[in-house]
């Protein structure tokens, strides 16, 4: 970022962040992958290491998220053109945040069916946000910065996933450590369990305690994911223009020749 502010032709013009709409789109891009997918690695470990599902079974459990996202984005793509980006992205992020909250009900006796509803809700939200994100970014900047805006959206979207994994992994592991406070070495046990080493711990820690600890950690991560999703949605609703503002922004970002053609027609 420091280098970009000094070079003559930066890859990303930092002055774009003075535009509220651009900041809102970047916040939504960061939260999209972070909230929707950042908890999935730990959900997958819970399904395989704790519940004993195989890789194929785990993939099938998580399939509703991808299926819902694909169907909503594909079938609702044309309808979304009539919806202001603020509504599509903000509403989608609310659903992406609501999905993890619906999954934050795990306990020692929980099994995979409890995840399905939340995964579907998250998938619906993802399907709403994805088709609208690029257009919203282009509408938020002058035409000469369209390439930078497109690249920034993809960059922030990709950054969201490792950011989410780091945050939710830290939250989940800390809660697991608290739940395993009676273990000889709670910190080591928590990191082993969160890393998929449940089998190695079963000899020294009761199985039910392992189930309860991991469920507690996932619940905490899901709640944090919900909060981040809602926060991103609020930023989008506040920073992005509504229907009339979006139309004015879109008109303002047209090139002079495009505006002239439109007026001629």
C-alpha cells in the first residue's frame, strides 16, 4: 500500500478509497469469501475427525451450499439486474451471516443434518452477492479505473478466505481450549483437536468431551462469522447508493461518447 501511494501508475489507486461506494464494495468482497467459506475447513474437520465421515461424505454434506449458490446465481441472474446492487449485496451478506448463526447450535450429540439449513441459507446469500459485485465495483469508479476496480474486487475476495480461516480458527481453538481445561495440557489438546487429531486424543480424553469441545469451538466461530456478515451488510447498506443514486453513479461513470450516444437514442 505504501509503495502504491508513491508510484506514478499504481496497480491500485488508493484515492479510490475516498469513494464511499468503492469502500462498501471492497468490504462486501472481503466478507463474501471470508464469512461464507472461512469456517468450512473447521466444519470439514469436525465432520471427518470427530463424526468419522469420509471425504466423499463430507463433500456431500457441504454440497447444499454450492448447489444453492449455483441455482440462485444462475436462475436469478436476470432478475438481479433490476435490483440495486446495495439491496442485492447487502441482503445477500445478511443471509451469508444468518447461515452460520443457524449452524451455531452444535453440542456433544450433534450430527451433520443440523448443518444443512444454515448451509442452504449461506448458499442463497452467496448466489445473490456474486453476480452483483463486479458491476457494483465498476459503477463506483470512473471509467478509466474500471480495470483497477475489477482487480481490487477479485483481490479482496481472495483475501477474505485466508482472513476468515485465520480469525475463525483462532476463535474456535480458543473456545476448544477452554472446554478442555481439565485435560493435562489444554492448549496442546485444543490445537491437536482443531487440526484433525481427534483419534490421537481419544485414549486420554473421553470421546463425549472431545465432541462437546469441538462443537463449542465451532459454535463460537459461527457466531463470529454471523457478526462479521452483518457488519459487512450494514457497511454496504450505508455506503452504497440506492436505486436513484446507483443510476446517477452509472450515468456519471459513462464516457462522454457513451453519454452522447445514449442522449441521441
